C-alpha cells in the first residue's frame, strides 16, 4: 500500500474509533512521506487529548456520587436519596427503556445547579466542561415568545445531533419556570419509550430540568413541619411530590404548563429541594473554605450565615437565597 494511502487509512481509523496507538512507525523515508508523517503525528498528539464518547472519558463513579452527595449537599435528604438511586440505577443499565428524566424544584440557592455539577463530575471526565454536557438557559437561548416555532425546530435538531454524536449525553434546562409554555413539548418523543426515532436511540441520555416553580409549596410544607416540632428529616417524598407536580403542571407561567411530559408521565422523578436553614448556610461556608484549600473557621462561617436574610419575617427559619451568595460573602470576611 502506498504511503499516502496508509496515512489516510490511519487517519480514518483514528477519527472513526477514537482509538489511538502509543507510537507510529515510520512509513517511508521519502521527504514527502516524512513531512506527512510529522503532520499526522502532530494531529495525533492533539487528538489524544480530545474528548471522545468512549469509556476513557465517560465512566460512572457510583461511590463517588454518593460520597459527594453525602459530604457536599447540605439539608437535602430527599433529593440526595433520589439522585443517588435514580442515576445509579440508570447508569447501571446497558440498554435502558427510556432516557432518565429528572425535574428539580426549589428556591434560589437550594442546590439545583450544584446537583447537576455533581452528577456530571461523576459521569464525565471533564465534568460540566464536557462536550457531552449541554446547558440551556431559558433567558439566554429562548428569550422571545415570537420565535417559538424557530426554537422548537432548533431544539429538536440540536438534541438529535448531539445524541447522534454521543448516546451518553446530558441535557440541562435551567429556568424552566421562565420558559414559554409549549416549547419543551417538542422534545417529548425523545423522552418516551422508543427503541429508535429516525435511526437514533435516545435511551442512554439524561435530561434534567431546573425550576423555582413549586418552591413556595415546598417551603410551606417544610415550615409546617418546623412549627409542629418535627425534624425536616421526617419530610418524605410523598409529602411533596403530588402537590409539586400538580402545581407545576397547572402553573400558567411555567414551561411545564399543561405539558405532555407530565401528562404522559415521562418525568421519572420530581425532586424537591428544601429551603435551607442557618445551620446549612454555615455548612456551605465551611465547605467553601475547604474548597479554597483553607482551614475552615467556624466563627467566620457563622458571620457569613448571620449576614443573610431569613424568612418568614418573624420566625426567620429559612435563608431567602439559600447558599447562593455564600461564596461572594465569604470574600468579605476573610
């Protein structure tokens, strides 16, 4: 086989399989062949560091996810258990019946985006920076209601294209409470129990929706438990799930308003995130200091926590921003 054809064949194998050899043997002693081999070697050196849809880049760490939820997610016993069981069960299946669909609900700073980060970091080597993790922000990507038809078409094409590229893709839709009703329904077929659609299987993908909708109902339930002297750890999923799905489905301002995703029971779990108390904010501040490779100082964490606003006005039980501003507030006290 001629040198140029050998190089072309090798390049095709690299691109199609992402399998790279540790070294390349010289192909020819001619000047042209040496020049081509040098260029190809440079390409391979870069390609070795390029992310691929292969186990070297995508590998679920079940114990890692559980440990992160236990040590880094504060005050969310319900969410922690659901996320651990749902993601672990899904990722253990070589051929799941449908994509994993989670809908996370709670007030600002309760941990919705943080949970997505933990999931990504324990599936993808590159975490949230992975080419296979896709984040949509309603206010950034779908701002104009007049463009709804265009958004629907673009969203369908984008999801299909990315899953064609990698079945183990993850899609995160933030600010669902601000999404135009009817938009998200365009992806309903991709979330259903289909073997394939137009030759593409969506079964190994993960879809996560984030929303503040239902946060008031969750907070009210948590407050009622607090007023009756019950521990927040006594709150069960059944105390929140029905009222949560109902309030989201019937909320005219929500992207899930009368959504076929809910009507057809395609959301596997509605995950409630409880409002955070003073002690949880202190834990967040301590964790932030550790993340900065600092020795945690409790009285500094307590100053940060005391600096936040709490509700209801009289009882001052829950932080109105959760842990969202802890990172920036901590800078002030250090």
